[in-house]
């Protein structure tokens, strides 16, 4: 196998139902076998470009295009058997119910000989570090495990063009390097062309030979060898939100004044099904404190977030609310609270943001909670305007949430929870898909909310987030093993 060449000539794309072009005037060429890191601000059109290269955009049904976009000189749809892509949301890429079958799916569709399929399945799973039985149900996988699974399915096909959209965003630090090295080894062995989107540039710089930076409208604003490009365009890239290695993190002056406990976990075990048990946790969630939950993929972090949010019952031990925080003295367990009781007490942001969108526009999505609380139109409008401005979403206020970029969807999901001003926020990977500028805006907003008296819990693999904001950390070990209780930082 060998790599394929990619070219865009004045290519543009407009999503169905949106008046503006997501990308306009894209011009670039990528030679066969090149390894490219594609950078740019959140919402600059990086994911749209990759979807176009993968042949996933239908100009009749999904939107309108112009100019030309080719893979080996023809439309990408004619080269789908040579293209493998890992989508920004790995959950949407899981097709079959068992791990082995899911990895085999692409090869079966492109008529790979049966005798070759299963050895390639096993090699691909080993390469990405997904050490699970082939019969394991895909519905039981964590977000990080789903990300590894999607990548295994791509590598098993030996594609000539590997397209990766934030492939390590849901992985623990060890998994990030493992997956990066697996991709680099596969590209080296097969000669495949590689194009990867990743906001955190430092991880991929050692294994790419070119950096392309998209500016507003998808126009190329920088292009060249990694070190030279980052050095020559450092200030421009920084203003555009690119994570330039060596840039110092912001200094946040916290007015930290812890208050009363809102929730107390005692010998808490979490899991998705009856019979699942993980950990033996004990900690308090306190007004004015930010608690960061970390741990390897599959450790139960998302199950813990759902349990703290009252959306999943504990599998052991107890999770109880302080008397003043509970709706009634007799109902102190969040899982027993009604949706309206949760609305102003606990707000949850899921790992996959689109799972919680209910309306047709960004503004209506923000207004949904305040309207359910019977707030006046003036209060609702003020709340929406403040959140739209604070999280950089004002320009997409009238846009359908499902047409936003992944980073914009994540900011919207956080904003919808903030709109009802809950006393406790539970956020699962709140910085997913953010460029440097939107990441910093998110940090400042969460610090301000905690300083205002709310308790914040964030499940994250983002060590910069944890180092900057954590007042207390809960580290989860591997599933079904003991773990440390929450400890102050």
C-alpha cells in the first residue's frame, strides 16, 4: 500500500440551512505519504475539511459546495476504500455491538479476504492498546475506549489516507502517546498520508513533517515544516488560538472561600449496570470548590459524573445531600429528585454534547432552562446574551446546534447548564475541542462561578485544567480496583 495525494482548489462548503460558508477559498496540496498536523481556531472549519476529504459530505443533502476537492485526482467519494477517518465524536462511529465485529466492519465492506480479517483485527486492537475480548459489548466502552476502537477500525483497513479529528481528546496521558505512536508506526509501515487535527500541538509535532494552519473561512494562513512554521508565525498563531508549545498558562486569581458541603459520598461505588462496582470513594463536594476527577480510560469517571448528577444510581455506598441542599429532608439522594428539582441544584454536561440538545437554535437552547423556571423574558434575554458573549457563541446564536463545530457544541452544552445557575455543576470533559482562546475563556468562567459560591466537578484528562483550577482531586484507579479518596490540592 502507499499514500494518496490530496488537493483543494478554491474549495468551499456551506452546511444545509446556514447562510454563510463554513469554508471558502481553501487552497492546499498534500503529497502522498506526507504527515500533516492541521491547526486552527475552534470553528475555523477543520472538521468540515476532513469530512470533505473523507467523502462524507453530500453536496445535495448536507449542503452546497464549490471549487474542487480531490483525493488522487478524483472526488473523495470515489476513493472511499482508500480513506480511513476517526470522527471527532467516536460514539457516532461505533456500528456493531461487539468489539471484534466493529473493527472488522470496514474490511468486510471492502471485500478483504476473510482469512486476513481477524489477524488484522487483533493487530489493530493491540496497536492502539485496547486490551479487551473480541466479544466485549461496544456499549460498555468508555469514551476513551471508543476512541481507541474507532482508530483500530481505521488502522485495520490499511488506508492510503488516514484522517484523524481530535483522536486523543478523550484519552488518558499514557494513552495519548500510545495512540500517537501507533498511528505513526502505521503510516511509516504503509506509506499512508496522514492528516490529523489536534488542538494540543506538542503531542503530534514529533511525528509530523508539516503544519497547516486554517484561519477564518478556512483560508491557509501558515504552512510549512513544524518548527519553522511555529517559530515564524508564533504571534499570529497565538492570536488565532493555536496551542503554541512553550506558551505560559494564564494566572487566575481565585477568591477561594469554601462553604458548606452540598453532597457527601461515603464508600461510594459507581457503574452503569446493577452488579457493576468500582472504587470505594469518600469525599465532599463543597460550595466554592472545584473538584477534578482524573484516571485512566475505563476507570468509571463518566459513570461517576452521571451518579453525582443524579442521573445514575450508586452501585454501593451512599451519596447524600446536605439538608439545606436537598428538596426535602426525606429525599436526600439526588437520583430520587425530580427533573425540576435537579434544574437549579445540579447541572450536568455529558461527554457527548449533542446528547443534550433539544431545540433548533443556539439561543433557544440557552433559553430552555430559564424558561422552564418561569423567568421573565428580560431575565432570559440577559442570561442568554451574557453566555453567548462569554463563551464566544454570539455569532452562531441563530444557528442549529447540530451544525456547530465540536468545540462550539461543547461550549454550548456548558452554557446551557450555566443558564439555570445550579448550585453544583458536573462537567464531563469540559475542555474537549477547545482552542487556546476558548479554553482560557472557559477557565475564567468556571473560576468565576466557583468564586461565586457554586461547587464544580470536572471529569477530565486535561492536566493543565487540573493544575490551574483544582481545589480538590479525586483520582480513580483501574476499574474494580481501590482508589484514593478525594484530597485537597
